C-alpha cells in the first residue's frame, strides 16, 4: 500500500465520509457513492457531475489517472477503489465478453 507524500488540502466532510466507507469496505458498487456530495467530488476530479455519475455506473470507464486522482482526493490507497470496481459483477462480465469477442475476432482473421 503506497502512502501519499502530499495530502489534498481541502478537508471536506464528503471526502472524510468516502474515506471511511472505502476503508471499512462498505462500498459494494461505485454507484453506491453517487449521492455522497457528488458535486464536490466531481469538481475536485475535474469532470462534470453527469460524466461522474456515468463513470460510477460504468466504473470500468474510469481511467487509471482518474482512479489515482479520486484516491488522492479522499486520501485512500487506490487499490481500495480498484477492488470495488473489480468486484462488481457487471464489470467482470464485460471483461469476459470483451476478451472473448477479441479472441473470436483474432481467430476469424487468421
């Protein structure tokens, strides 16, 4: 687990709440956090609220850099966010579907 060398200066209660939820492993799906001060979080991430909600609903669309920024903002290890995303049932099925589709496409082109 990496430690952040610097801290995000804004000490919003929204960020402390999210930190506690992630560290307690109380988040099952990223969309579970949609109602927790989404405007403050999306503003800090630098994305609009609608795009943030879309990414929470489809967390596989978060870039690595966005996950790192999110983790830094709420002061948690990024692996906690990745763990939530990885454990979402629909994410795993999308991964399997994509790999199978790419494998079939490759075989068809051989």
